[in-house]
């Protein structure tokens, strides 16, 4: 909701605006695909802390943004943070609850994400529309919530079931050589569109 205000203030180009929107999902996907198994290597807690720290840095970038480049960096950092913290937090919940209550763990995770997203939209929208500093206050509030999550995550147990799997290499994405040319062509066609 703040982007229209940034657009009025800084007048970014259409390509710049598209880039700001595109960098977030790109970073999320890169983190999921490229680093999805990192929590098996360094542990759930450490991975979640890294993700939350990146999200906090992104929120602070938005809160203090003097120009469009800070928005770009903030979106990238928030994409990295979400991509780094969502999967290990879900896995940690499953490990803490235990296999006998897997369905309730999935319900808790889904409900927490839905409530968090809804609350963020409502609170962020209200702060942007009715609060002082419409392009800043909602990100300062987000930074406070992220700081609280960082502190809470710090006190989680350090070792989980993932500790037994440490030492295994994380499965990085692999593309067979015979598909590499087709992948490169289709990727460049999508980028051009």
C-alpha cells in the first residue's frame, strides 16, 4: 500500500517499479530451491535466525529509505528472509510436536501464517492510511515484531532431529546437460516478456 506513495514521491520508472515487485518472489524462490535444505546442515534455529535477521534488515531498509534503491534492497532482503525462515520454522514445528500429531502441526502452521498475513495487511494498511509517516511507521512496527520473533527464536532449543542429518550435503538443484539449452532459452524468453 505504500508503493503508490513512493511512486508519488520518487517517480520511479516502470522498469524500476517492476523490479521492486519482482525481486521479492525471485529471492524467495532462490532461497527455497537453492538453500531449502540448509537447515539440515546448520540447524533449524540458526536458519530461522538468519532469515529473521534478513527480514529485519529489509524492514529497516524500508523504514529509513531515502530513495528507490533502498526499496529494492529492502524487498530483496525480505524475500531472502522469508525464503530462509518459512521452511525451517514449519519443519521445527513438526519436530517439536512429534510425528503422532502431524495433522495438528500442519493446521497450526497454516493458521499462524494466515493470521499473520491478515494481521499484517490490516495493521499495515491502517498505519499507512491513518497513521503519521505513512511510508515509515508500518515498517518500524514490523521491525519491532521481527525483533520480538528474533528474541523468541533465540530461546528455542538448538538441536532438533535435523542435528542427526548434519554432515549430509544439501541437495542443490541440478539440470541435466541435455536440457540446459532449452532451459536457458525458455528462461531468457520469460525475462524478455
